[in-house]
C-alpha cells in the first residue's frame, strides 16, 4: 500500500514544480512597455504563493498516508529549488534588476550586475536544501525555509508596484532574504508548535484567523495581512537568535 500511495504526495510535489516553472514563463512574457505588465508580475507572484501551498500539502499527504520515500524527498528538494529559488530570482530580475547595470570594464555595454544579484536566490536556496537533506533538526529549521523565502518575493508584485520602490531598497531586502536561508538562525516548525495545543484551542485559533482574514479580504487588505504573518515569522527567528546570543555572553 505504501508503494501504491506515494504517487499522491509526488503528484503534489510536481504541482509545486509546475507552478514554479509557469511562474517564470509568465514573468518572461511581461514587457514594461505593456500597460498590463504589472498584472503579469502579480500573476507570477501568485503562482509562487500557490506553489507553497502544494509544498505544504505534499508533506502532509506523505505523512498521513504513510507514503514517505527517499525519491519523494529528493523530488521535493528539486521542486523547491525551482519554485522558491530560481523562480523568485527570475521574477525579481525581471521586475527590478533587469536594468541594473554598471560600467566595470569601460566598455560600451555596461555589465548587467542585476543578473549576479538575482542569482543569489537560487544559490542560497540550493545550499539550504542540500544542508537540510544532509542533516536537520526535527523540531526546528536551520535557516529561513526556502518556501517562506519564496513567498516573500512572491508578494513583491502583489503589495508593491515595480516603479514605486527604489531598486536599492529591493536589492537590500532581496539579498537579506536570500542570506537568511543559509544562516544558522533557527526557525520553529509550525506543525511541531501546534502539537502541544488542545484541539479546542486549535479550532479557536483557526476560526479567529479565518474571521480576521475574511474581514481583511472584504477591505482588500489581505495581502498585507498575509505578508505581516510572513514577516512575523521571519522576525521571530531573528529575535530568538539575538536573545540566545545575549544569554551566551
């Protein structure tokens, strides 16, 4: 039965990879001379966010069906590298970094340094995923999880317009998000944290969160609500890291 059911989580994983690939195709078709250019960037970001849901569901399905396998684990890493490493780097390059060039060699054609900055994301994601496959703590993540880092970039075109934010700010924020993936900062696993709660508390939290989300959806503020949750998760790891560092002094 275990062999027969492995196709379920593997199919979800391939759905994750497919959405990441399509996200890159959509972003590649966006031309800034087109009035609907930003809508295509936003669609590309939404596809990355949807892929994160597939990434969460494939693990849940594998555990629920007792259908975990080494093939599935390797496939998941490859899909995550595509969707949360390569796709976010490509999207950010197309939106902000494509025109970032410097004259390094005194030539007529400036060097496209934006390409090197964009490459930081897939490089950091690859390193983080490889490190996770070699050794990982069942209770926490070492470094920012690549799906969270991918979602951070996926929200860029949803909450920001590509010509409203200075490229320098985006470059700094983008680089910090990438480097957090390869950092030694520990981030909690939400599924582990929820195991210690009673079932009625889980229901209350879920209903409360759903109520707030529905209220914000009606006010067209849901992207900021979700982005706030992502930032809270990121800063929770940073705060815990600083506290631990102070205690060790």
